[in-house]
């Protein structure tokens, strides 16, 4: 069994070990957790290009040593040309191609806003070229292709090979790369070098922005230079739940952070400490159905919400929903929101600063469009919009799409601080509930809580069915009991990427930092 790592001065967790090492190197050089996360975010964009990149979105949850948590929404809005009429003749927004690349990429604006926040917290900032150094070198000199990237490329090659720039970037020698082969991204190295020299704002209002806009017009994307120029990450108050174990935070709409908090709010009324394996899965799955119903009824761009998201997270509401959970029968289940490729990363430093972070391009390789001359793969997050003008998620220029992304954090009543999260569309809130319940409520060691077999209700990347999927390592009697309760159970491989890549960091009361990384990923928990 993999053991968690512990260290006194700094800890970084990422689903690729080179990203966690980039963060750790910045901490060793005197940088804080935010600066370390920017370095990790740049590196992970290079070394896990099927999961995230500069052409995607990001969300930050920052816990200062003292004071209230700060959230940063670094997601982009639909382009000014992205009207319902633009998609006339389509039944839905395409998931691939230039028409799928309809939202501004926000993640780089989030790096910039996070570094501004870092400066406000004090200390001598590290220069931007230092933070992007590893990413530039990995893009220029190459990295070994992971099994995850090789498998995703091979699986999606037939639908992506003809998309602009994809084959030239991701199909060296005309085919999917082999695991362990050297993969270089010279155009992305040049883009990162330009950002390090001219500043992150260049992505939206500088030389790079003008280049991006020209290429977008040529490709027929509904995003303009003016759209790029209007993009700015915004700080916002995170959603909060007063749990019996402590204070929990997550990201407000347009993300589904409400779902993650609602699941834990409902299960807080369901005696999880005494639950066995089957009861744990059943109760969390039933709470998930309640939380997804809240999501589907309410969550959209916050400017279009009919109520305040925080108003849905009351103890009275949780108690009512918990009373509707049957211990003997699974409730009916419809459909989920579908897949999402994402990376979650966490960093804590010796000052007590903690960061929970997510970065994504939505589906594997996003839209599949690589903007010429930049190496940037553009996201397809806008595929979450509806072309029904009366739908809650109806497409409109300047509107933010629905997001599955939601990094989590907690300050526990016993004095510990926890940051945690996962990738995986519908699976993100379910995995968060699994980790929190197992570790905090049931006392399972941190690494074991991350490594233990997980489940997924609904769909995530690589899966099209909405069944309850269980990893094969669950006890046969637990699987049988869940079927007896009425769950439509489908078995996955023992360590399946379908349940996502998770991670967590805990700051203990003695100041020691403990990190756990998912064995389903190529990551590590690195400390010093």
C-alpha cells in the first residue's frame, strides 16, 4: 500500500510528478504556496496536455494563514459572436472543432490574479520567468508521454485528427505517441517564453492576444480580440457549510461546488461514522442524487441565477433532504452532466498558506483545435450551453457556461486544515465526499482514503452510461448489497481512471504537512 508523505516546510500534490516537483522547487526557492501553484499549473499544462492547458479555465480556493478563504473564478465567457443563431441548423453545440471553441480561455488570467493576491499577502515575489521556467523547458526539450496521454490520444484520434493543428501537435509521425516516447511542444514553449517576457496579461491584451484573435477569425471561432481584452479573473466569496466536523468551502456558480457541499451537508445527517462499506456508498450516492437535482434546477452563470446559491446550503434543507434518503431502496436516477477532463492540485507552505486549485479544458483535448503558432489547445467548455433559448443554460454572448470544476478546502474543529479535490465531471463531488467521509469522519489514513476503491454515479470521461460504477476492488458482498438496494451496478477495473485522479493535503496541529496522491494518476505528493 502506498503511504502518504509528510514534511515540515512545504507540500505539493499533483496528478503528474513533474508538476508537484515544479511547485516544490519554488517553495525551496522561497516562494509561497500561490507562486508554487502557478509554477505547477504551467508545468501540468505541458506534461498533461490531454487534461488541461493554457486554452482552458481554472478555479482557485486560497486559505490564508489567518482570515477568510478567497476564491478566484478564472473561467471565460462565451464569445461575442457565440449566439444561438451562429449554430443555426445544429441540434446542439458541437463538442469538437472551431464551433466548439466558443468561450474565452480564463486560466492564465487566474494565474495573474492569484499572483496579485500573493503580493497583497506580503513577502518578496519571485519573478515570473522563474515560475514558468520548468514549463518552458519541458515544452521545448520534451517530456515522456504518460500512459494516460497515449491512451487518450489513441482513443480520440479518429474524431480529432482532422481538427486544426491537432495532428501536427499530438500525432508525431502521424500516429498516437507510445508511452515513454519523447513529446515536444516547441510552439507552446515559445508561447510560454513570450508570457514570461511580456507578462501574463499579454495573453489577453498584448502581442499574444492579437495573434490569437487573428487565428481565431481565420478558424471561424466565435471569439474576438475584444472578448479576450474583456477577460479578467474575479475574486469571489466561496460557498460555505458549517459541518459537524468543521467549516467547509467550495466554489460558487458557475461551478458545481454547491453539489460537493450539499452531499456532505446531507450525509452529515446520516450517521456516516458507523457506516460499513456498502452503507457508505449507498448513503453518499443517494445524497448525490439530491445534490444533482439542486444543481440541475438552479446552477448557471451567477448573473442568471434565480436564487443565491448559499441560500440552498442550510441545515434545515440538508435535514429535509436526508429524511428523504431510504436505507432500503435506491431512488430513481436520471442522467448526469457528462464527462470532464481536469487536473486538481494542492499546495501548502510553512506560513500556513494553502491552495486548492483546478484547471481544465473540459473533454480530452478540449475542442481539439490547436491555435496555429501557439501550441495552445482551446477548450470546449461552451459545449455545456444549450441551444434552447428557454433553457437555464441557454447560450448567450458574454455568458459563463456551467462548470463541473470545484476545488475544496476545510478547517476542521480539531485544528487541522485540509485541501482536496479530483478531476472527472460528475465524479468530482462524489470523490470529494468519499475522501472527506473516509478520512475525516471514519478515521481512514489519508493515503488509504485516496487509494481505496471508489465509485461513480453518472458519466465521466471515457464512459457513456449513467449506471453506478464501482471499482473491482470493492468487497463482493458490498456489490451484492448495493444491487439488492436497487442500484444499477457496473464494475470497472481495479484502479480505473474513470473515477478520476484525486489528491489531498492535511496540515496537522503540530505544523506537519501530509500529502496523498492518487495511484490512478502519474502524480506524487512531494514535500520538504
